C-alpha cells in the first residue's frame, strides 16, 4: 500500500471540496482498503465520509435515507420495515451484525467488483484496463448470465437490487452540483464500460437515497452457499400494489446475474393485472430468464434465479 493523506469530512460539501482526480471517498461497506493493499487503486488522499448524514426521515410520500446511514440502523427501524420491507430485508442479508454496524448505504451501493480476476494483482483483467475478461473462459461460477459489455463481473450490492424494485433515486454531489440518478442510471455504466463499477464520476459522493411509498408491498430474497455471512449467488427483489388479489405496477429485478440490476419488461408486463399464483409467477420467472447465456460453471444460476423469482413474487402475495 502506498502512502496517502487522510481527511475526515464534516459536511458533504466539504468532502466534495477536498476531492480531486486522485482522491477516494471512504465509508463503511466499500472495500477500499482491500483494493489498496492489492495495489488495484492508489489514491493520494482518502476522505472519510462515514460521519456524514445518517438520518432516516419519513415524508408524506417517500423516505429519505442519509448516505452514511448504517445498515444496522435500517434493520432496527420498525416503521421503515413496515413501509418498505424489501429494502430492510436486503440490508439484513448483508454480512454479519458487526459488518452491518459499520456498513453504510452509500458504501453498499458503490461497492466494487468481487471478481477474483479483478482482485488478483498479478493479472491485468479487462476491468483493470487489460484486454481480456478472463472469467469468460476461466472460473466463472459466480459471474453474470447477462451482460451487454465484455466484462461479466456481476453486481453484488443487496441494496441496489431492492432499491431498483422500489423506484428509488440516489442523490449524488460533486463540487458545485447535485444530481439525482435512478438506480438503473446509477449502475448503467457498469454494463457498457469494462472499467466501471457504477456510473459515479470522479469526486461524486452519494449523499442520500429517496424511496417512494407508491408500492405498499415489497420483498427481497437471496440464496448463498452459506446460511449467513456470505455473498449472494442470486438475489431477487420485487414490489407491487395488490388489490383484490390482482397485482398492479409490478417491479421485478434480479441481482448477481448481471453487472446491473436485471429485469425484463415482458415479464413485468405479463404480471400486470394478474393474480400472483404458482402459474403466473412460474411463467414470469421463465420469461425473466429466457435470454440467459450461461458460461461453463454458472448454468446452475438459471434454475436458482427462477426459483428465487417465484418465491419473491409469492412473498408479495403473502405479505
């Protein structure tokens, strides 16, 4: 690890003023230290943003969550769990209690790739600026089934998948400006640019997340190799309004199968105006995975993702 300057930000504006081309923001939930130890990144200055806004504020039609809010604070918030249970379920699946006590909303959203080829300092993969995605022909057990670009490293953020289903927006700040990004826009660059992990520009900081209350039912489920304290193999998030047993305004996303939260419009459109029963959710799951392109070691994700989709949609009906 190379030497660096350290600064602890008091305000988001101050953090952005301190930022530059060779700086990185640091908050719980992002593995910056690991990347630095492997010489994947070598910032000249680290700006600690873990002490910034961690308020959970309820408004008439939405929730506003500070970017530095700890995941354990989300899990412990009873009204938030009642209003947007899928979001809280996603937070609860992150790591262990010790990790959730320090991991932040912004850090979880802005995580970098967990691909072992990217994390291997002796290999210069496509995401490191090389010319090959070694996972395509190598060990790809944990990699994507869908990818628009050449890199098949998947999205690993729990919150990103859940927030996509809830139509949330992320407020990001840089020097002199603030912009709002949908979750799809927040991750879009990762599907098109091999070196990108998300769409944040250099010096942009996640300051808050806005979650509409427009869908009263939401759910998030994931499956991992271990029962706890493990990354998801596949995750699924869904949200909808259900009146008289009929689903309306359905949103459905998969995680860890693509560099972005993955959805298919035809599967969502199929569910619109229908009851969520075994027949309809099975067909939606089939449509959602119809275009999957498995690699040598990850075809198991297709039936797993179909099962997770059915379980998550049925959880909406049961909630």
